[in-house]
C-alpha cells in the first residue's frame, strides 16, 4: 500500500483497477469524465478502455464483456443513464457472469447538467442494487466491494457518486499492483436459455430478481458501510438518517457536540430494513438529510407503516429539508438546528467576517471560439426572416447568451434535429436550423438526420465541428481519428455519413471567413429538403493559434461598439470610450476585424 492524494474520480478509477476490471467503457460527461481518463492513464496494461459513441453503446460493450466472466465498468453522468436505460432494463433481467459496475455520477445543483435526477430512484425503478459512496476514500474501497457483490449475485450494480465526491480530494491508501484482484475469465458459454431474452425468461428471472433483492435487503443490513452512529451521551428521542456526502455534512455540523444517533445508508436499494428497524427503536422523530430525492425518507415511511411504528419521519416531503438543489454544510446545519431545537452554529462561521460577494461570471464562448463566428454568420444571413434555432448540449449551448441569442430550444443531446422537424410541421414558413456538435453528431445526431431525410423535412442541419469533445475536456471521438487507448485510426467523415444517408447538399465551410459563410448560408437555406452546413474550425483551447493578436487603432475607432454589441467576445472591452482588445485573451481569429465598419481593427492572424 502507498499513499496518494487523489480526486474522487481518480480514486474510483484506481479502485476499479485494483478490483481487476478488464473492460471500461463510457461517454464523457461532467462530473464523471475523469474516471475513464484515469484508467487509460494508469492502465496496468491489461485493461481495455474506450470512449463509446454514447452511453447506450458503452453499456452494451460492458455487458458483453461481463457475459464472458470479465469484470466490466461503464461510466456516465445522470442524464447519460437515460440514454443507457434501454439495454439496462433488459440486462437486469438477463444478468451477468462477471462483475459489472455502472458508475453514474449525479450532479446535485445541478452544477453542470440539465437535470437533478437521482440514480437511487432509478435503482429502485430498475431493481438494480445501488452503492452510494460518501467520500473519496470510501469510493476507492466501495467500488471494489461493488464488483464483488455484482459478481456474487450475477447482477449489474449502480455506483452513485455525486459531484462533491467525484471532484473532492483526499489522501488515501491505494494497493500495489501485486495486490490487485486477478479475474478468472471463463469466456462466453453459449446458452440461449440464459443470454437470449424472451418473455418466458423474463417472467422467470423477474421472480428471481425480487427474491434476490429481498435477500440483499438482509445482507445490506450487515454491510459494514451501513451503520448506526450513536453519541455516548445520547438520551433523546430524535435521530438523523442520511447518506453519501451528507453524512459528512451532518458530522461536520455537530462538530464535537454530537448528542444524537445517525443512520448512515450506503446502499439505498435494496434498503437495509433490519438495520433501520434497530435504528428506529426508542425514537420519536427522524430527520432525513439526503440528495436529491426523498429515497431514505420514503423507505423509512414504508417501514414505519408496515411495522406500525409510532415514529414521525421528516425531510423533503414535510418541508424540513429543501426539496431540490445541492445541500451544503450550512444548509444541513440549519436544518439540524431547527429539528433538534439547538444552536449548532458555534463559532465555526458566525465569528468570521463575511466574505466579499464574488462577481457574477456567466459562462461564455471563449475568445476566438469558432462557434461564435458560425452563429454570427447565420444570424447575419437570416436577418428579417422567420427562424428557429434549435440548440444542443455542448459549448454551443452558450450561443443562447446575448448578444448572439442563437439558441431558441435546448432539450437533450441530439434533440434539436428532431425538434426542428416538429416545429416546421406546424409552421412550414419557418426557416429551421438544428445545431449539433461533431461529437454529439456521432453520439445521438445521426438518427435524427435519417428521420428528417426519410420523412422529407425541410430544415438546415448545422454541424459545429471543432474536432473534439470540448465542453467535457477535449476527449476524442470517431471523427478525430484517435481512440482513448491512444491508437490512431481512420477518422469517420461526417460529410460522407450525411451523403450516404442521402443528403444532396453538404458543404464544409470555415466560419472564420465571415463573408463567404454568410453568402453560403443564404444560398443553402433556400434549397428544399434537408441540407447541411458543416462549420469546421478547431477548438481554440485545444489548438491554440500562433498567429498575431488583433488590436484597435483608437484614432480610427468611431466608438460605434459594433464589435462588442454584436459579437460578445470576452477579449473586447470598452476603454476610454473606445474598443480595446485584451491581447492576453485574443487569439487573432480576425472575426472582429471583419465586423468593424471602419477597419479600425487589424493585426489578427488570418482565417486560413
């Protein structure tokens, strides 16, 4: 064993390696992304790891590996589980031979997501056991235990860290390579009665799943990470039930003054009922402190009702804990203070001077981002026309911000393509644009384009190709010609895919050539049917230019503000009532030079 200072996602990755994982797949999405990247970086040499084109594909790759007896891992964020739910729901009925852990990183807040959905609830719905780690150190150890449980019970299991665990840091003891679990892989054994899902098999296995989960309910009552924490001086009738990072918040709120008892739940499904019954003895009231859904609260209510206990259960359902959003040490301390009718503030925060308010910094496209040029070209080309701009998930979502204001809808990955079709069926006079990134095109965009072409829609697909998966950390995808394992492969051509579907008009443009882009948009959008513009220019963060910086000649600047008001580039500010370019931010993209009506800006690196 040796000590390392690790991020939670790094600890999860090293825990999976120590557990003998053989195959790891997934799709990037904050807060889960670093898990697969760490496995690739720290690969002991016997782990196959891939960025799959989407979460469904990753789930199926991991399932196939687990069918052979190998240990498999698949990673995603909470919204990615929606994409992977189709194979998952059937996989639970089929089962696995090797251990299979599904890491779903939940994002209370949400900090970087569309939703606050709770994977614990999805576990109950899908009947898949859930492991809920509460710290970096526990995540490292618990994922190894999750593999053991999965393999023993022949079921996939959820591993549900949240953002504060994923991105927290802690010094922990990690195993040496010689201590890693060695997986014995039997290989795939043909047996249609086991691996081919038919209604008869599903009925039989459903009964077995219910029986297994009843057994796990008892097993988890003895699982060491589910426990009751009792103060030595406890003599009250009120208690706390909590989970994950909220257990740490609860302990921190009490400090050295703990005078109650706490039920810590690490496996919310199947719920450790026997342990809960022990906890509820001699208790009148329980406050459930958890994120996000009232999973513990509902489980305790059910137990209280079934066993006819006279215990009041409080939490989100009663308004004693906020119903949504991320909990904090402060919010938990306030909730506990009210529940216990005692002041837990002490001198931890109240005696400290109030920190100054941080300035508001809304997310914006980077200076020099080619997406800004793409959006601006379309906006100029479509002036005074009835339009709808259907956005997508990625950096280009930021096109919604003013002054661009180029995102009218945004639902989920790939949805903009189909939403554009739906709008034009009702409003055929609307010029509909659907934006999608290059990575998202492969993940969930192709089916929408096929649907549009097959059903003879009239719309313009705009692929914003910056040659990477930018928002989640610049991961490779099929269009980049490189894999997570570092292999150089043939890149998949988006243009060839679209032409193979049947699109006649597919043009690739450099968005940083503003005049040519505007003219092309005007021409292409007037063609009937489904047509596509691929705006191709590399991400400015990953491929930093070495060209010159733009600067403003104050003697020529007429203070019209067009470069600021129309582009919103963070490198351009107002100084002494004149436009001024911060050279530390400028990338020399030349877009502002092309926009300036009096040629007061020069020095950019060109738009080759």
